[in-house]
C-alpha cells in the first residue's frame, strides 16, 4: 500500500513538473519570423513604445466585444462583384484632419469590375506569371484568377473587387488617404491608348482622379511606367502632354525646390532600362533636346535598384532617386541598411533621396514561385521598422508602396477577412481594416515634427 502511494506521489510530481516546464517553454517562444532587425543606432519608433496592454478576454469574448451591442445597420447590396461601397463623405474645402505633401503614396487605377464601365473584371483576374525557367515553372499552377471569390491577391479588399472608375470608390479612396494624412497620390500612368499587359488604357480616368483628389486637398503626381518604346524623346512628349493637359488643375502636384521654383515632380519607373547617355539628352542642361529651363522642366526621380545605378542616375541628369520595392533585402535600393549610404551620396551630389516604405510584401497569388521575397507584416511592425529606417536618414519626402497594389500585397487600403471554398485570404486581424491608415497618420505626424527639428 505504501509502495502504491509512493508511486502515485512520484507520478503526480512528474505531471506537475511537465506542466511547469511546458508553461515556461511557451513563455520563452520567439516572436514570428519576418521582422527585420533595426539598423545600427535605431531605436524603436514612438508607436512601439506603448504602455503594456492588459491581457484580453478569451477569443470568443474578444470577438463578441468588437460587435456593436445595438442592432447592426442593413448590409449593403451585394452582387457578384462584391459589396457596393457606402458613399464616402465629401469634406468641405480645407476641412478635416491635415494632409502632408511630404508623404507620397503609389496608387493604381487599373482595376475593373462588371459593375463598372469595363463590364468585366480587370486585373483582379490577373494571370499567374510563369517562372522564367520552364523546369521551375512546371511545378507551379498556371492560368488566371476567377473573381469575385478568387482574386489575384493574397488579401481581400473591404470594397470587394472594385472598379477604379466607380466615383464612390474614388471618393472612398480619397477619404482613406486623408485619414492617413497622405498629401500626394502618385498615379501609375501610361500614355493615352496604352496599358500594362493585364490592363486597359486609363488616361481618360485622370480628370476624375484629379477632381476627386482636389475635394480632399490631395495632390496628384505621375508615376510614368515603362511602356514599349519609352525613351528620352517619348518621355519628353509624355511630360509635355501631362503638363499641357493637367498642369493647370488645382490638384496637380508641384514641388518647390531650393531655388524657390515650383516644378512638377515625376517618378520614372524602371528608368535603368534606358541608358544614362540617352536620358542626358533630355535631362542635362546641355542635352540635345534638354527640357531644363523650359516650360516643361520638372523634378525627375529615377528608380534605384542596383548600387551602380547611383552613378548612372547622376550622369543621366535626374534630380533624385527612389527605391519603390517594399521587400527589404530584395534589391540594393530597397534594403534599409543601405539607405544611409545612398542619402550620403545624394547629399554630396545635390540629389534628392526618396526612400520607399511598405507594410509587407507577398506576390505569390500572381507569382507562386516567389515565396522567398515574401515579407511578413507582423501586425504592423514591419511597416513601422521601415518608417523608422526612412526617418533616420532625414529625407525630404517619404514614399509609400503602396495604397492599392493588391497583387504584391503592399496595400495600406482597408482589407477584410475572407474565406471561400478554395481560398483563405490574409487579413489585418487582430486589428481593424484601417490599421495601416492609422499607423501612417501617426508616423506622418511624427515625420513632420522630426523635420521641424532637423531644420532647427
């Protein structure tokens, strides 16, 4: 009998020891992978140093706590294209929270829906791009996506697969941009009659974007894309067209340089595809068809990808460089650790450096073989780390990749949880759909305060 009691005591002791060890093990688990380390000398940003949050209720109770206790409003009408956006409020001129012209965001107007003028899905049905190596490509799915439940995106937009031509969508987008304090929308642009491989021409949408942006005190700049045949001469034609057609609009963005001149600012995507010698014909003061000191002069920002592009950008006559890609480590330019050296180079050569920050990156919905470039959002920490890295180099302007590039998962636009028979989309939980708009405003306000200190 005594022997049985001893065995029972030993067994109970072992069970207690195992439970204690398991508890201690769980407490020491690391945070999820995907959060890059801060650059040397960086401290956590002002929104990482938050007061401890008390432990919340169990998941079911927490979910119930998020649900309003009053009866919910009627659901918006839903069609195959997704929910109709509720009309966004149009602010009175100059009203509402401020926006900052030193904060730019890349914006895409290439989406189409059966409810829109397109009469079909555009871009939401993006093809799955094959890998350049046929042997690798053979291991991955092919074809194209089938909206509205199967989108070319790893996240699902709160507005559903919308049309960029829908006036209510435009108003809602401007409402979100204003909430995020973003003062400049950088519009992805192709010349009239041209588009990317998966889209349709959209230059005719520019007037509506300008008009709607103006209602929200937001300016519009142009992100000129690498269409077939683009070179220094066709870019001259593009700049002339944009300024002649849209330059007198109240929402057209002009940057005031150190000489006191207010000039249009143009981002030139994949600028490295054209040799610097050709760009110099257009952008150097002594170029054969120079745009400098003419009615079509501007601030021209080239894309920095490889380290060697720094010298090319300088010799080409560009006014500055930006990094675009939201995947830290993907390229020399997009690697946070290189931004200090890039800024030093730009300062020494009278160039502007515009670092591009993003909330994360995942494009496996359209490039299923590209998982190694995925960057986890880590509930906003990846975004805040990028913002802190950008502010550390004291830039004149910060650009955000992106507002709504859903294919590459860089959007800060509102996204919602979504599960279908074949797809489980990523989302912003446990946060609300406006998480990245809120983070952007907080950091925008911090950026402006920091700039005031730099100037002092």
